[in-house]
C-alpha cells in the first residue's frame, strides 16, 4: 500500500526519490564516510542517528552504544533522557515506523542510505509518539540534519515525506487483520513476522496482542533490597522520604518496582549498597535454588552478577559462592558491585564454564546465555537482531552448559537451569532432553512453593511480561538423586 501524495515543490520526482538509495553512497555530494563527519552527528537527534546507524551496521547492542555516547558526550541530564527515549523508542517501534515510511517513500525505503533512513525514523517517532515536540520542529530538525550530511535534494525529499505523513496521519492504513493477521500484528505492534507467527500459534491472537503490547511498554525500574544492609520495611520508608512511588514485589517481598524511571544510582543509598537494580523475575530462579547459609554454591554464568548478589544475601553472606565468567572485565564489574553491597562470600574465577573443574557443589545455578525474548521492553533491539535459527543454535550450548552444571553438583544437591527467554525450545525442551540423557536427575516441581500463576504445567517457573508485569523468565530445579 503506497500512501504517497505528490511531493510538493519538488521537480523531477522519479530521479529525486533515488537520492536516498544506497547506490548513491559513492556520489561525493550526497555521501561522506562516517569517520569524516563524526563531528556532524551533534545534539540529541544527531547522536540518535549515529547510534541507530551503528546498531544496524554492527553486532553491537543498543545499550552498550548508548552508554558509550552518554559517558562521552556533554549532554545535559534532560538531553540524555531525550536521547534514551528517542533511541529506545525508534528501536521499539521500528516495525511500525518502517511500514509507514515505506508507504510514503518512492523507491525501496529499506535500501535508503543509513543517515536518511534513521533520520526519517527519528523524526517520525517524535511526530507519532512524543507530544512535547511539535511536528514542525521534528521535521525541521530532520531536514537540517539530512541537508548537513547528504545535501539539499535529499533534505527536500525528507521534508516532503514527513509533511505528507503529517497531513495523512489519521488515514494511515495497516494490513487488514482479516486477510493478513501476521502482517497486521507485525506492522502495528512492531515485531518481526517470524516471532508474531510463533506467538499466534502458541497463544492465539488476543493473548499475542497483549504480549506484543507489553514488550513495547517502557520498562519498569525494579530494585532489590540488600538484606545485608537493610530490610524491606526500612527501605520502603526511605523511598517514601524522597517521594518515590513504588509497588512492592508480588512474588518476592525484597523487590520494589518504581512507578517512574529516575536516576536512582545518584541516590546516596545506592552508593551505600542498600539495593541493587534488578528485575523481580531474577529473584524467582534464586529462590528456587533454595540456598542456605554455609553452603558451597556455583554460579556458572555469573556476570553481570545480579543473581550472584541475591544468592549471597539469601545465604546471609555465609558460605562460599564461586562466580565464573569468561571475561575478567565483566568479573571486575561483578566484584565492584559486590563491594558496594558489602558481600564477602563471593569468589570470582575467570574461566570458560564448559572447561571449569572443581569439587562438587551443594547448589549450581546455570543461568545460561539465551535469546532474551523475555526482556524486549528493556532490550528492544533483540527482536531485530535474533531469528529462529539463533534460538535453535543456542539450545545446543544451553544443553552443554546444563550437563556441565550437573557434573559439578553433589548427590542430594540441585541445579537450577534458568533463562530470560519465553521460547519453549530454550526452556522446557532443553530440560526434557537433559532428563532423558541423565537418569540420575529428576525435576522437582515448584508447585506449592511458589504462587500458582508463575508455575507452569511441568512444575517449572515461567513468567511473561503481559501476565506478571516483569521480564519473561524460566527456571527449573533438577535434583541429583544418585
């Protein structure tokens, strides 16, 4: 469906529409290499385009690129918040933005050069989703940006496309759900078609829409009270004293979900180690492991260390936790966080988890690398970077890690296998395959120990963003019988 009207005040339309195509990158007047114009990516919108370009061009994840720009820019706090909003918002709603832009763009929008493509996305996100920025201001900024980097004619094209969209804003059409349900849900709710198709088959249309909507919501900021320093009652009073509204954890009383995003790390009680920033879903796997003071515990894939720290608090900092990670830089962050929290029972080891050898442990947490599809509200770029083949490839590594965890637990001990995924292949399917090959282990049901609404039909814990107002996560407890 092409929504485009006549591009006003622009002559030679057919030729002009090609100025945005990637093949024009060789034309010096319309394209400059990024290293030559890095100083041109100025201000919030310029930095937003720069980050979005790099997310598309490289394997780098949005959060790392954004963090780098935040630390190395001289933006005010207000501008940093706007940069975060725009970059996350464009990535979250890219499917819908691209559907609209494709309809108004003459030629193939997907082949437009990155500066033009992401300049249009940034402007359209502001037009559709940010009430405080007038439409004309969003258009003018986009036009000036494209003009600076690509030249006058692409800037004129940008101006015409955005003004046509504004005029037609209330008449934009999406695929007809009666004829193409997957196409409609993918475009309107901004998710890749392969993912939407899976969820419709698994959950049906109504619940899939709720899930997609929850994935697109701005993330909650959740804090976990550090029991080594304080308790939930005292911490609630501290939040009240600075007028921060919160909701207590529904499943774990140690968690507080703030009702608005805030620069919480600037609060003095963060530096004092009273709390960690941590989603409530992570607490369920830690509770399922059922650690006790004095135990010897292995955290196989520990960094960044949120679960490690909660396990240490549950053990009252008594006993030993061995925290493994492949990279010393990540372990350094974990140690720094533990120092802030006042934890002393954690020992870090730089090692590939699959090669690690040690005496058997009382408990092992195998919180394995996964697709992360339970965390899309926090990490919206995942849905555009992963596909079904990535999930299938990951299950091989996940099974190997679970088998390794099983080899490091003593008889009578337990392994908890956990992910931040909602995909069955990474969750119950891995557990079933492991149990088929390892008769010395059995699945211990979480039923009766946790709220029924987080326990699935297999006795494992499974949360979903739209049902539980937290990240989607899975965990299964496997006990070694002999």
